[in-house]
């Protein structure tokens, strides 16, 4: 297990990331200029369909101002900042990558949201929070890097209040082996994809029942087709974060979707009471 975590951590190490961001963001304005989550959308939404997918998932989940939200695998913090700005809720993000957490804190200072949004370096399998701390847990394009899904979903259930909600936006495997590299893994060694059915079978026994279950593969395919037609993405974008091979890995994800090897799943679950 430690070898797997180390492999995932190494993939997302991104040394010197905050300094690269500081340089790149000069195109949006001086250091003391307040930025908005929308301005950072091409840079900090590390999942298919970007900011639009985060906005849709939040609506399906029913997030509101009084809720405490946990974003597991928060990356650069884009979804966390968007949720706080849109709904007025407090959001905590956790990520395995220390450089990502440092960068997320910096970007949150730039959007002046440090009072509402915070980040910690932690494993999704060992969350540093007490039982029943959160109303909502968000999991977007994260689970495919985690081999022990049963433990992941049990840990998420532990930190959710009874009646709280788990919202997922996941890559799932359909048929055939995916083409690698992909945005979350260069090889199958750190990629742990499940089918949609197996994902549900792993989540529900952890103490959840399904509220929303939706195949969003066609929307993702349309998004990739639009990206190809529109040319290079605006700068700064995720290539700054993930390096020069990001264009290839993103193209491979689109290729896998088009060929039916992978799919995109959106789902919302409600946490059942924990038996004592």
C-alpha cells in the first residue's frame, strides 16, 4: 500500500509549482489584484468538463450556505473555491500532494477566500478529521488513483454526518484496456479503475444509498470534441501544472472515451446512520 501511495504522490509532485503559478498569473494582473474562481477555471479544475462539471455536481448534491464541505483530492483547490464563492459554504480540501496543497493555498490567497476555504496534506484513506464532521464530501476524478476502494468509502462515510451526501464524478472502465498515459497515471501501476457497477457495489456497503446515478460519457465526449475544434486552451492552463506531456495524456483520455474503453459517472449518495 505504501508503495502505491508513494507512486501516486510522486506522479503529482509538481516541484516549484507555486513559483510557476506566480509567474504565469502575471498575465491576469499584478500580485495584489484579486482573482475570481472563474478566471482560474482553465487552470484549477482537474477533471473532465472543468468548471461546468463542478457546478452541475454541486446542484445535484444540494449544497447550501450552512454546510461544511470536504473536497477529497482537492488538487489546486478550484472546486473548493468555486463552491465557497457560489454558495457561501465553508470548504476544506485534502490532497496527497504537498506542492498541490501549497499551490491551492496561494491561489486561495489570490482570490481572497482564505477565511472560507482551507487545505491540508493528507491521504484520502486516513482523513485527519473527527467522525461526522461534514455535510458533503466531493470526490472528482480521484478514486481511479486509489486501490483500496472499500477503505476509501468507509473513511468518507466516517467523516460524514448521517444524512450527509457523497458526490462523485468518476472515470470508470467499460471494456478493453485504456490507452496510457492518461492524466492520472502514466502506466497501469497507479491506475485502479472500476466499472460503474463495481463502483456502486463498493460504495453502498460502506453505508450509503443512491440518490443520483447518471452516465455522463456522452457529455464528456462532446466536451473533448469541442476542445479539439477550439484549438489551444487559454493560458494559464493545466499544462502548467502537469507538464509538457499533459496534452498527450488528455488526448488519450478523450480517445479512450471515444472508443468506449472508459466512461464518466456522476452520482450522489446519502449517508445512512452508522450502527453502534
